[in-house]
């Protein structure tokens, strides 16, 4: 096997949970192969670079090997080399109460409401 459909490969590599989701992402223009938008039937070869906007964010992958059936997690990770940017930092909570402080008083609740309105 020297080439595989991009939607089948994305499913086999566990980037998308199903082939249908991978196909829909391709049709929506969220998948690129070597910098060009890819339809679901586009062939992927070893050495290609695949960019996809999946539920966990943007992923940039270099194809190391091919598979057309869904594999286990360890085998799936061997299909690609991940060049994705790091995820954005999580936002810190605006207000936090000390653990074990009990229920907020009416004044505490109003202060929280004022903070949330900003």
C-alpha cells in the first residue's frame, strides 16, 4: 500500500472519532495536505504533511506510515509525527474561595455577581 484516502487515514490515526467526521471535515475545507485543501478522496502518501482542524484544535502531522483501518492508540501514534502548536493556556478563574470556607454569605454572593458582570 503506497497511498490511502485522507479521510480513512485520519480515522485510522485517531484524529477523528469516525470516518464520517473525517469526511465531513474534509468537505468543510478543514483539512489540508501539503498546503492545499483536500477532499476526502485525496490520496495521502508517506512524507506528506496533513493539517486538520479537529475537535481538540489545529493538528499538524507528518505522515510516517499508512493504514486504512482504525488501529489501537499506540499503533495509531506510530502513523504520524506531531508538529502541532501547543494548546493555548487555560484561563485562570476570576474568583476562588478557599477550600472548606463553607457556603458564601449574601455579601460574598453579591461580590461574585459584581465580578461576573465586568
